[in-house]
C-alpha cells in the first residue's frame, strides 16, 4: 500500500508526478533505456528506435485527435513533410542534424495551418476526409517536385557528424531518438497539464462552454494542429535519419491508419497511452508474421509475401476490438493495474 | 447598497429565428449588486436573452451594454475577461475532466501561459498553476464540494454537477453571473444550498446575479427584481411582491379564468 501521500502546499498539488516514489521508477526506466545499447543485440536496439520514433508521432497525433478531438487522417502527410524537410536540409543544404529536426517541425506546423483552417468549420467525418485528402496531395506533390525531392526515385539522407560526434552508428541514432522522444514526452505532459492543454480538452468536450471560459476556439484549434504537426514533423525527421533513404512509399494512407490505431489502442488523450499504443502497434505485425511463419507451409508463405495486407487486417481488427471492449485503451488498463498494486493488500478487484 | 448606474443595460432587444419572433422589444436594466430573475413559460425567450448577452446569437435589433461598454462588439470568448460568467440550462461540463480540472478551465482568461510556457513548465508557469490551484480550492471550499474535488465530473449526481458548473462560472471571476435554471431537477435541500450560495455571492463577493428560474419559491425569496416574459414579450417587471400580484402575470401563468 502506498503511504505518505499528503500534500503541504499548492505547488505540490500541481506537480508532474503525484508521488515521490514514481520518480524512482522513471529513473530506473531511463537507466535501462540508456544502457540498452550495451545490453542487447543491435537489431533489438534498432527495433526500440523504431518504437520510439512511432511513439513521438503518436504523441503528436494524440494532441490534435485525442486531446482536442479533431480527427486527422492526414498525419502521414505531416510525417512526410517533416521527413523531406529534414532530408533536404541535410542533403541539399548541409544543415546540422538538430537544425534539420527543428526545421522539420516548423515547416510541418506551418503546413498544418492549411488543414487547420477547414477544421474551424468541419467536424468528425468531414474533417477526416479533408485531412485524408491533404496527405494524398502531399505525397503527389513530393513525387512531382523532382528538383527538390528526387521525385519517385527517392532521396538519400546523410547523417553528418554533429559537434564531432559521429552519428552514423545505430547506437547514436538510438540515443538521438531517445533524447527527442524524452523531450517530446516531457514537453507534452507539461503542456497538457497547463492552460493550453486544458483549453484543448475543454473545446473537445463542449465548445460553447469552452468559449464562455474565455477560450478562443479558432486560435486553439489552429494551435492544436500546429503543435501536433510540429511533433509529427519531428518524428518524420527521425524517420528520415533512421532509414536514410526517402521515398513516398513510407507515407501511404496505411501510415495514418497505423497512427490512429496507436492512439485508440493506447487511449485517446493520454500520453502514456500513445506510447503503449505505439509499442503494441509497431510490434504486432512483426509478431503476427512470426507466429504465422511458425505454422510453415501455405500460412508461412502468406505471411512472408503479404506484409502490407497483414498490417491492414491487424490494424482493423485491433481498432475494432479496442473500441468494442476497451474504448479507454491500454492507459486505462495501466491505471487499474497500478491502483491494484498501490492499494495492495487492501485493493478491491 | 444599490448603485444608480446599471451594470447591464438592455434596450429594445429583439430576436427573430426565421419566421419565429423569439423576442420582441425587451428593455431591462440590471442594477449593480442586485439579484434579478427572468421568469416566464417555456419558450418565452429567457435563454435567448442569455445567449445574446453571451454573444452566441446576434440580436435582430436592439443594444446590450455592460458597464457602459457595447457588448455587441465582443465575441463569446471575450466575456470571461470582461467579467461575465454563466451556467447553462443543460449540463455543459467538460465531462472527461475532474472537478478541479473543470474549475481550472474556468480560470483560462485570467492565466497567461502559452504553448512554450506550458511545455517547459518553469518558474512563472509553475507559480501561476499553483496560484490557480489555490483559487480553485477557495471556490471548492465555498461550494462545499471538497469530497469530490478529484472525481471525474461525469460520475457525479446531477445536483453536484450543477454545483460544479456554478463553480466553473465563479472561476471566471465574474462581476455579473448568469444562472440558467440552476435549481431545476434539484431536491429541496440542494435548492436551499444554491439559494444560500447566490445570496452569499451577492452579499460577500459583490456580484450581480441574473437567474432564469422556474422554481417560484427561489425566485420570490431571493430576487430583488423579477422580469416576466411571455411569448417573447415583456409583460411585467418589479419586486417579487409586485409581480406576484400582477393580473397579467397571473393570467399568463394560470390562464384567464384565475385573473
């Protein structure tokens, strides 16, 4: 049972983690992540890098769709804009990596205002279609604008040294991603517990009441799109750096669906949920393929030959099952489990 | 105690929705520090007046001024900053949040932190959040809802949700508070609590309160002035005693036979 939970002043009530002991657990998690390259084989570390990049993207999408309630099926578009911005900044203009990552965020955020403006009038399904159209237009634009993006033949992205630190190894990519993911998670958690985050949740739940509280709906909807796209653009830049070769195949519709699946599975509006969802959705297709291949024969060859189809089916199944049985997502399960153990032995089922 | 200049001045206010004349020619002055009530049968146009004060609707004609300022030049999200707070006829809480979170949203107009401040959560923002939390705690104490402060509002019984909504309106630090059918659906005890809170708000915090109310006991007991509407037309104004004895009002409420 957790004890010593009394607060003595108002500052303590507004802290990020309510209990001192929580910090120890997060410090432990961080220590494990930092020492990961020394403990596991490279392919596992590379896999964790993928999960962390997905988590950054999911945290970004979660701001606009989970917290502010504006459905976006177009986040593959922002991911693409971020990836290509970083790619062009590094390969064409020789920018250092941090500058390229920031540029990816800002260009993506600026582009989001194009989608944000219709979001002021459109809701639900209509907004979903508009954002979907946006991401398709982005992919076409990238393919057509060959001089800038390399068009359909793609674009190599280097990983130049930064301040004398070589960035070419998988370990340095892992650390870069870990730092960005850490900053994203911390920044988003802070944002969501302060004035701006509360305003987003308020306009999702009841927009008329929100405006009576002094929330400028136009401004905060655009802001939700901008911040969300900034983070997604940053995730895109990490993708570019990670795969080191860009073409538009990485930004098809399925990527937007994948992102939506992550935040639904994780729990809309929850940062922890977005991370859990990103982990599950990243691992699940590979895991299923592995399981199918165990059966050998026909199933095995289906598994190895139809990656995209298997992904699609799995996302559809997972989204439906979660919406039906656990609409609050993994974050809710997490809280229940945590409460069980922190109340133990007095916990009720 | 009563100041001569009105805090809210409504002149010739009319509203037409398509072919329906929801409100015609309403002229009302609300004095500083009074409790005023709008009464009238359903569809009399009471909530329409609130929605025009709150800038959700534009009037077809007429003017509204608040403390001498033309309210019609403002947008809904300016009202909290100007000092007008309101509760809604049907519950309009932010249902995913806890009581504390709902009240903190109410403080939005009086806090400053932007995206970067929030993401960094350094000195100024942390101080602002702690102060906001303290103010919210005072409202919680005033409304006697300490036990439920960390509960999600969607889980609360109706009467308490209404009380939280009152708290959220108070968090906007209103000079003028608009209460739309605050006690409807409440039991006797809950109703008496609300009446006591409204009197305290007026007497101790110097607020001006306008109520839309169907509960005649509350209206007649705590109002200083009562304005009666029928089918969008003002039919009487005065003290509770004057209005209660007015034959036109009795006719509107009970039918011609009783007049």
